C-alpha cells in the first residue's frame, strides 16, 4: 500500500469478520442469505469491515482495502472533482468503452441504460462512485493483473492521468 497518495483525515477503524454477505442494505456474517462481499464501508461511523479471509491473500487485501478507503475520499472529494470524473466516464461510454477495473463497477455498469447517464440517475451516480473506487484500487494497490481488470489499456491510461491530476496534493478521507 506504499503507492497510496497522502490521505488526511480523522482515523478510520478496521474490523474483520468472517464470510461477509450483503442483503437489503445490511451486512451479515457467516450466513447463507445475501450476496457474498469482501468488505463494506460505514462512512458516517468511519469504519471498514473486511472479510477475515483476505488476511491470507495480501494482494487482494490491498486491493479491497484501497477500494474501501476511496469511498471515504469520494465522500470528501467535492462536486467539481466528482463531476470531472463523471465526465471521464461519460466520455468513455460515448466512445464505446467496455469493461471496468473491478466487479463492483462492472456489475453496476452492466445495469445502466443511456437514460441513466443522461438523467444522472441514482444507478449512474452509484456506478460513478464504484468506478472511482475500483480505479483507485487498480492504480494504488500494486496489482498488475486481475480477472476483474477488463477495461482496455487506452481507457486505463486516461483514468491514470485523471487520478495523477488530483492525487499529488494529497486527499482527504
């Protein structure tokens, strides 16, 4: 995680639980109900819950933790920078870019319609946030290859440049 930009803000707490699943806005442990997840962030309470199994997979732990940290960055990024990243994604969509840099963004991207982008629907805004966090995880977690990295190199490089324009001055969490 040495590649992370400087992150400033109040401390965050990390908690570890087993067999995490999410359903109807709730995080469950050791259950059979819901969708399996690696982690969840609780922005107001300032903590992250990570699946204990990630401790045995260092690169995946780094990627997932970076993703979750960037949910806190997104919250404090400010509208001008959020809208700038959104324009980046809109440009990609208009130019036919396929794929993403993580499953959370890919899943949301697949459910979008053109109307979502045009009206800035909640589904579109959730996709933009997840894409921001997945892009940050791809960029800062030192993982060169992963089955979830399906976005073409040209779009990855544009996102790398975008992040380079904001990360040098440090980011708030």
